[in-house]
C-alpha cells in the first residue's frame, strides 16, 4: 500500500489536548491510514542560518512559545 501525503498544521500547542472537530478527525485518520514507517516534518521554528535536514530518530523539543495554560 502506498502511504498518502498528508499536511497537518499543529496550530496552538493546546490543540492536541482539546476536544474538537480537528482532534476527532485526526483520531479517525489514524485508524484509516494506520501507522507510518516514517514522518517528514517541516517547521518554521527550526532556526538555522541556511536550510538544513536532520535524520535524527528523535529530536529534542524546543519550547519557543509562551502564554498558554500549564
């Protein structure tokens, strides 16, 4: 089976914890397409002086936002 290309915007960090149409749709999508072997993630929050690519299996989380509830 060929895995589909899907764009998911993360929105606010609290969105993943909310009970909304979007979180329900993401859960349903996971059931339909299954678990991917790999994920390509593009972020405007990764600050480098030039375009860069990482092949790390697990990146450290950088908290570059504030003003959200605990």
